[in-house]
C-alpha cells in the first residue's frame, strides 16, 4: 500500500481495487462529507466504493447534523461487517 496520500481520484480508485485483490481482501467503505452543491462528490465516491467492493458510499451533507450522520454511517458499516472473519 502507498505511504503517501494520493492527490487524484483515479489513484484512490486504483488503491481500492488493489485492496480487494489481496490474498486477504480489504474492502473499502467510503464516507464523504460534502456541501450540497459539490457536483463531483457522489460520482467520485461511487467510483471508489465500486472499486473497493462495497458498491455504495455514505454521503453526509456538511450542513446537516454531521456527528449523528457519521455515527449512523459507521453503525451501518459495522452491521455489514458482522459476517467478516479474520483469517
């Protein structure tokens, strides 16, 4: 895995793809915090989620109750991971 933070969406997508192809796959859960007028947010996050094996992302409106929305997204991720078993 890279030791630097990628600066372009395509690099992030490639990292997510690599994670799911490892001998012990790593699934990418994606949570985004954006303003309602950020038109690129959803398509970019969906690309990462699809590449990382989850097919969906959690979008949090920056003008909403961010804390509650993050907690809700994390609870959904935890619920999804109930069947996950470490090798």
